[in-house]
C-alpha cells in the first residue's frame, strides 16, 4: 500500500512540475525599447509581459498582441483612455486628425493608439494572458485627403527619424493635447511599441489632433461635396460624397444618420 501511495505521490509531483514548466514556457517577455523579433512567435498563444514607460498625458502604443479592457485598466488605471485614428481632413497645409474612443474594445494587435495616462512618469507593467502573437513588420493605418496621405504607424523596433521620410511624433512637452511635431533626425527617434506619423503630399504640415470624436460626427461636420478622400458603399461602388447609412471613407466604415 505504501508503495502504491509513493508512486501516486511521484506521479502527482511530476504532473505539477510539468504544469509549472508549461506555464513557464508560455511566458514571453517583450522589449519596449529595442523591440523583440516576434516573427518567431507568430501565431503562438503566450502569457506576455511588457514594461512600458509612460508620461502623464497622451502617449502612443502599438503592440503585437491583444489585451482586454480589464488588462489595460490593470496596467494604466481605470481612468486611462484609448483612442485610434478614425478620419482626417485637409485644408491647405493644415491636417486635422480625428481620434475616436475604442477602449471598450480593448487593445488590438498591431493597431496604433493614443493612450492617455494620469499619474507620475514611470515604467508600467503590462500583462496579457493567453494572447496570440501577431507578427506585422510594418503595422499602421493609412488615410488620405486631397492627395495627401497620412500613415499612423507603430514602431516594432527602435527606429531613427530620417530626412528622406520625415516622421512626426508627440514630444513630452506637447503631450497634453497630443500635438504632433516633426522630430529632429539628428537627435530623435522612436522606441519599440511607440507610434508616429508620416505625411506624403505636404512638406511642412500643421497637424491638429481632435479627441473622442465619433467618425459619423466628423463626416457630418462637412458637406458631402467637401469630404476629402474616396467614398464607397458596402458593395464597393464609388459614391459622390457620403450618403445616409453605412459608408466606407478612407478605408474605414462610417455611419451617417
């Protein structure tokens, strides 16, 4: 009897050890500075940990995995805000960017965001359990208006701004309103998991950010004939301006009531 109990104890111990090892092998730590080559983990379900520096005010965020709203609140506090670019308009050299609240959807992999954080500057521990790694070499979303193209992009590694393709980011001194400015190639760049803008069609644009705007509100604020960018219905047929109902503007679905 003692022998049987001993064998059962050994089996139970081995099972517990195996479970612990499996949990350990699922753990994945990612770098928010130099970045991590996540291509090797593409499609894997892991328990991800990422330490990310944040400042009081608006920050940017783009990660190769999903996070629930609860996990986002756990990291940055329940008062944090999460927005993504929904639309843009152009008036000469002035570009207006309209960001919409998407916090209720959680964080989606490879989607560039504005993240509003209230608190002292610090390194925040981000944890996402049982999340699937999604590799994208150049994550981002491109919008167009009147032959001007704006890409809201995420950095997968530490990158330096260049004169060949000017980049626009949010300096800490300007993060109260998320004001985008052209960064200096000699001294500035972007660490991994941060976001930036590239602009094609204007050499020195003025960029304004608008927060918490619903896409339909953006479109309704302009007459149909002045809406910049291509407009399609859900069947892919091009339209002369937005119509009541669901439209596809700059690749994004927009409901107009």
